[in-house]
C-alpha cells in the first residue's frame, strides 16, 4: 500500500501502469525528505509494474533539493536521492521519466536513472549541487548514458543541457510535443508484454550500483563536513537561500 503524500500524485492507469507526479509547483517540485521518501516508497510498491514519473506542472520536472530546509535535512535528501535511484535501477518493472521542464541536481538524477526518458521541447537538465560543497552529482550514471568525456563535461561544468542536445547525447530517448501521451503509450505496451526482470538485472551489472554507492559515500562525507562545522558554507547563508532558486543538489 502506498502512503499518501500531499506533494505526490499517484494514479493507477487501467492499462496496467502507474503515474507518479510531483505536485509541489510553488517550490518547483523541490525535494524535502518527506517527498523524496514518498517517491522512493511509491516506486518500491508493486515493483513489477511499469511506473511513469513526471510533474503536475509542465514548466518544471524537479528543481532538486529544497534550499529552504536545514543543511541536516538537505543531507538526508542527498542520501534519499540514491535510495530512490537504486530503487529505479533494481526494481524489475521499467520506470519512465517525462521531462517537460527543468530538472536540476537530484531532480536530474531521478530523471537520468529512469529506464526510458521522454522529453518535451521545454526540457532542460543540469547536474549540479550547491556551491562550495564539492558534491558529485551524476558521475555514477552519466558515463553509461553519454560516455566518459561528455559526462565529465556535464558534471564538472554543471551547465544546462537543452532538449535537443539531450536527445543528441542520449540523455533522453524521445523528444516530442506530447511527452505524456508517448510515455503512456510506451508504458501501456510494456505492461501488456509483461516485466522482463532479467533485462534490468543485466543492465545493473558491471559496476553501475558500485558507482552509485561510491558517489553516495562521497556526498555523505561532504555533508558531514558541513554539518560538523555549524555555520553554512559561502553561498549557503540563509539570506542567500531566500534569494536563490527553489532547489539544487
């Protein structure tokens, strides 16, 4: 049974797949511990059925961690991102991501971890964390999608990747004016044909989960340094947070 959460809309489709829509538009779907735990748990429930992860607001997929919560809570969010991504990678049922707007930091990680990624023309992705923390964001996954050289470019620069480039690089599988419709068609077809757990098990072999866990440990250590010194790092002071975008990291 899926526990309800006010910022996650869960809908079962008659064709046999499940929609999970982030529903916190006032914060650009920024992640706090409760919302991210709800996403993880919803993905883990009935893991054999296809799941489609998207947003109720077409302007944004997910802005990453909520910058208004404490550093301690943001460290929890960072850790939960890897829980959710590991669930996506290891659940036997496929996960599709519908990206119609910005996906940043942890939001970009969730999108990229999906098995099939369908983008709209307004999709844009960015793998970046808060300044000064020296976080690794996406280094575990991006080489498998775009190759080592392109992955280093994206992770080291933290630059935006617009929809057309995302398609060319292989960050998304489909670029279409109707991404939700296309995702529904693919999910329904996958549900009709049945899960192929062996495929995902093979895809997860060869070090992917080892790299996920290594990145998780690097970021745990970075957040431990922040939370052990007390004051926020430069760029993370409360005054700056109030003026900052809704998420990141």
